[in-house]
C-alpha cells in the first residue's frame, strides 16, 4: 500500500538530490532532552514502530499526523504544542505520538522525515522541532534553488555528515517504514494535516482549549469554564477632557 503513495513524489525527490555520490554512514548525534521511544512499553493506541514521548502508562494517548512542510503544522507546534507538552506530556498524564504524513510540499517533507529517521532515535523530536522552526527558511532556500544545501546543513545539525545524508536519502527500507505509518493514517481517515487522534478517536483539536475539552474528561478532570469578561463603563465610553 505504501508503494502507491510513494509513486506520486519519488521522481521529484530524486531530481532534487540528483548530484549525490556513495559514501559511508554518518556518526550518531548526542542525546537530547526530548527522547523518542521506539521500543519497549507502549499504550494500546501505538504501533511498534512509533516515535513517542511521555508516560507509556498514561490514561490518554494523543497521536498526531503531521508534515514538516505543512504551515498549519508548524503553527501548531510553535503555538500550542509547548503548553500542551508542559501541562500534560511532561506531567505523565498524556502520551504523545508523532506520525509522519506527506503534505504541503511532499518532496521536502520526505527529505525532512528521512533526516529525522536516519539520525539517532533520541534526537528525533528535536529534529522535528528544528524543521518546524526552520520551515519558512527552507521554503526560501527552495525558491532560490538552494534546497539541497539547506538539507545538508539540516542533516549536519542532526548529527549526520554530508555523506551520511546522501546514504540516508537512498534508504528505501526506512522510507517504507514511515510510508506504512502514513498509510495507517490514510486508512483511519486522515485527509489533511495536522490531524489528531485521542485514544483512537479522530478529533478536531487545534487549540489547547479544544484539546483540553477532550483530554480532561478522559483524565477524570473538569474542563475549565471560561469566565465572561464584563465591560466597564470606562472601557466603552468616550473620555472627555
């Protein structure tokens, strides 16, 4: 099934990185603070090959399908994810899973995902964050015809050498793995990114408030009720000299 999805963009990806040579694999990167878990204990809503962070015994599992070349995904990761992670993932209440999904600019997303997967597992989430942070810059490089150099720099920031990056882009086994995860999303009804599943149910949760409206009842907690802000005369009346 994954091969069907891959056909639509592989020719473009090959052209993008055409000037590549063979070489040895690159060294692994140093361990980061946000460690991806790719084996061991998992929740009932995870795959054996998922990248996840947080408590594997958490009551709630949030699975996100996203693309590193999707503007809406970058916005969510920069404006919602930090608070979500601090309040729920870091406290052990929620398990968070990231699954790759080609959207936006598929060839760019493929290159980004492959770099994240070829680098050390413990650098996976740091790499994904870096790509969301650099997304606008990567688009600018693409417009200037300098995208290959930009991805080589990204690979180096992830602990890969230039030769390691070249070998990474040829790794069809690794590409097939993330394509399988993407196909799982397609089968579950994902039609755009970001898409979220909470304990296996697809949800429209694009803000922290909408996330909490689903998560908190599952945790046995009350959903905060927004307090109405009363307008005062001073705020609505014109002032006089």
